[in-house]
C-alpha cells in the first residue's frame, strides 16, 4: 500500500473534476445574474445591536455637483 492510497482513498478522475468544476461555475454564474430592473436595490447594511443599531448611508459625505 502506497502512502497516497492511505491519505487519499477516493481519487477523482479528470472527468469527475471537470464535471464538478463546471457545475460549480454554472451555479455561481446563475446566482450572480439578476433580472434587469429600472433601479437596482441592495439590502440595507445595519451595524450594531439593540439601541445602538445603525444603518449605512452610501452617499452620506458627498456634496452635490455644482
């Protein structure tokens, strides 16, 4: 018995690896695509807990262009 057989009893073939990698790539790509809408909305980012809960305002410190 070789050392590799004891450490890695289940070996992946190239075909198994490519199938797994392809499935993972497609599932990640499917999760990243969103239907195009007029306005993109992101969930509010909230920090803290209890009475000291704060919400992040994205453009808070930016002045309007004059």
